[in-house]
């Protein structure tokens, strides 16, 4: 049984029964009935609560005359995501700014949580990147159908109708491979970063591990950006009207 973090122990002690009931209601058997809430789930909940609190603070502290630091950060984040969306997706980008912003910020905070002693990056648990990848997969296909209607299927058939029977299964496989690519890229980098930091802190308590903390910080930012960038690219391809 994996070592439980303090937050995980607290959640299992107070909400483990409710979690078991919920899992049984959807016919899922937990790996450990005594501790159905894993570290990954606990860390996701922590990030979720943190982001909700952050957005609430931003909402109630908005000011045109005297913007505070929290508002500046929110504005910079919005401007960055909007700029990326406009460059990649085009004039339809405002529809997707909300999703891309939440996706990017959530992944970034999940990645950075691992820098806090006693916590882990939930993205170092493969289930979390897989969930984000599947959500993005469903979202960009939904957006493509919404923008193009039945014509969206042309994306899978190619420009030559007489080759559509060959291209269709290839395109299906390539789209499914995107889920694997998004998942493995994020998971592998964050897992390796967490593992390296843990190993060096156990060997040398000070000094050298700080270098790996800096490396972890860089990887966390880059991987959040890459995931955001790929999600925007997939959306741009899905909503394009010239398939």
C-alpha cells in the first residue's frame, strides 16, 4: 500500500466511507477499501479548493482604479491564454479561452504542488493526466461537431473520396494516439521530476537538491504550457472550416 500523505489520511478518516459508497454506487471496487481516497485524488481536491478560492478572491477584488496583485496575475494569465488562442485558433478563440485558461492553470498548479514539502504533484499519477487528456479529447471533438455539424466527419476522410476507406481508420488511430501522447508526456516528466527531487533530498538534505527543485519548477511550467498549446492546436484543427 502506498504511503499516505497527511491530507490523504485526513480525507480517508472523515470521508472514506462516503467515497466507498460512491464507488460502489457506480460499480467500482476500490483497490483499498480502508483507504479509497488516493494521494492523487487528495492532491487534486487540494488544487481544486485552492483555485476556487483564488477565483473567488479575484472576482471580489476586481477594481479598475486600484487593481491588486491577484488581479494583475489573473489579467496576465487571461492575456497570455487569449494571445495564444488568437494565434493558434483564430477569430473563434474567445469561445475556448475559458476552457484553456482553467486547463492551463489547473495543470500548472498541480505540477507546482510537488515543490511543497509533504505534498505530491497529482500529475505524477498517471490517472490525472489521462483524465485531462480524455477531457480535452472529448471537448475538441464536441467543439468540432458544434462548429461544422455533420461536415466534421470530412476531417477523418481526407481530400480524396476514393481513399477515404483507408484514411478513416488511420485518422481514428491518430486521434486516439493524441490521448496517449498528452498523457504520457505530462505524466512521465512530472513523475521523473518528483522522483529525482525525492531521491536527492534523501541523499543530500541541502545544496544539490535545490538545483533539482529549480529543474522541477522549469519542467512544471513547460509541461503546463505544452499541454495548453497542444489542446489549442487540436481545437484549431477541429473547428477549422476547410477540412
